[in-house]
């Protein structure tokens, strides 16, 4: 509401008040001419009461208009015509009552209830409780960047990777803000000027079910679930590069659709079918299977014996236990001695165990039983029993033979072997089963027999 409108309202209210006072004066004159005595006095009391009521009502209306002059609702509700009509109607009703009571003497004051009373309190609560205002402002505001999604078949399905970070832009705006009770309820943008353009954020969204199912990414280690051929391109008719044994590890390089994967295996690159690969997340036991397969792959007749195996103590117990030929459990009960020789003297402990099995007949020979000598160490062909060494325990004999092998047979002269010791290399030919056979055993087929036992034990992993 404008100030001019409010001033016009105040003038109208003042005029309304004057009109009411004129009506009251006419009424009082008429009453003075008709009634006398106590009746006149009673009517004056009624008139004074009505006058006070009217004045109070007008005063409340003025105060209400003053409080909420900024709203148009109350102006419509309390317009001049509605207030004046209410008051005139009330006066007409009272005069009609007075005319009908001509000639009668009334000793009591009559107060009548106005059935159409204006609910000023309700109107005030409805309008005064909501304070509305508007504000003009010029501001700099950020412009939120857009996010652009690109499908990427080299990412797991559903996975998102931000390839470029987004940057907000900036704009200057002219705006009118509307408030109710100091709370912003709406705004109207009058003008907007771009200051800085935003930089869209680029997000790659994965679509590969193969990667999702295997919880894998490019560059991860995967494992073959069966023996497969490494091919030179992604086709069943492609040329074979090599064979990859079951459980061996490969590196995932690329995807060629959902059916083929490009991988790297021991320095060779090629393709295998995607359904032949898995991960440790999907197949938890595959890492252990891979370790065992890698150990088995080292086994060959020409393998170096002057290197420790990757077998654990549990591995030695596994391969040396439960053999039906080991009826006295001699080999089984000394699994830890073979393991200790492997790690202490940096030699192949399975080769040492194979020697013990071959020379003692699984611990059943007389020399093995009587002298705890599993190798027939020190025996000569002319007097094997008498010339062979005796030991307090099987482990003692295992330890001695291990030292002899690393010092004289499987290492070249001057090679550091254990502690401060170096190899003599007195009977060294080469660090293989064949090389040991040359100077250790008179049987030319000895190395074949030892290697057969090594194959058997490795196969039990």
C-alpha cells in the first residue's frame, strides 16, 4: 500500500467518525423530546454506552490500519463502506426498537448483541503475523558445471571415473527478492551477465560385465582357470604362441569385446578367451594354487639344485606324509629336517629327500634302521654296511649329507654357501642331478631314479 492510499484511508475514517457523531446527536435530540424523567436518563445511558462502543471500534480500526498499512488485504476487509454500513445498520435497529416501545416506561438499560460483529482480532492475526517485503540486489553468483558421461567398455559396469574435473562458472545478476517474515520465498531475475563460463566435468562410466563380474581392472593380475593356449590374435583359428598351465598368473592388458582378453604371460603378449580367466576376489584359493603351480613348473631334470625351493614346512609335510611305502614313517617324521636343509644350505630339499628315499628304500634298509643313515653315506661297494656312517638321529645324517652336497658337489669352488663357509667344489660337475651322478654314484642311471622320485614328490603338492 502506498502512503497516499493510507492518508486517504485515514481521512475516510475521520469522516466516518464525524458521521457517527451526527447520527448520535440526532438520536439524543429525538429522545429528549419524547421521554422524560428516568426513561430519558436510561436512554442517555444507552446512548453513552453505544457511543463508547462505537468509538472503541473506530479506534481499534484506526490502530489496525496503522499496523498493517503495507497490506491490501486489511484495506479491503475494513473499507469505509463496510464499516459505515455496519454502524448505520446497528443504529437503525436500535431506533426501530425505540419507536416500538413508545409510551412504555422502561426502568432497565437494554443492551443488544450485534450478530454481525466484525472479528477484528481474527483479521489482525491473519495479516499482522505475515510481514512481507521485497529487496533489489546485484550479485555475483556461481554457475554450476555440467557433468558429461561417456561409456567406457574398459571399466567395470556401473563404475565411474572422473577423467576431467569440472569447474563452476560465474555470472552477475540483478534480482528482486521477496521475503515473508524475513524468509526468502521467491526471487525474480531481471538481468544476468556471464562473467566466466563453467568447465564441464567428464566422467567415464563403465559398461564391461566381464570386469564387473571378476572385480577386475586393466593392469590387474588374473589367473587362468584351465590350461589354455596363448594366441596371436582374438580368434579360435589364431596361431598358438605357447601353453599356459592351470592357475598361472597373467596380467590383463586390454579387452577385445566381452569374449577376448589381451594378456601378458611371462613376457609374452597374446589373447585368451575371457571365460578362462578369474581373480583372487572371485576364486580365493587361486593364489595358493598359483604358487604351487609355479613351484611345479621349476621341476625338470636339468634344474639347478643349488637353489632353495619355495616350499613351506607345510608343503614338505604334505609331500612326505601318507606314503604307503614309508611303512615305518621314517621319511614322514623327518619332513622338518629336509625343510631345514632346504632353507639353511640354499639347496633343493626335495632332491635331498628323493636321495634318502632311493638309497634307504623308504627308510626300510638295514643301514637305515641300524645306523639311522638314510643315504648309506660312507659306504663302499666292498663293505657297505661296515663302512657306512652311524648317526644318533635321522636328522643328524640328513644335515651332514646336505652340507657335503653343497660344499663338494653342487657348487663351484669359492661359492659362499652357509655361515662363513665357501664351497670346495671338489666333485662339482654341474648343479644338476646328472652332474651329481658323475662323481657321487657308480650307477649311471642313478640320476634318472632320483628324478623319478622328485617328480613323484612334486606331484603331491
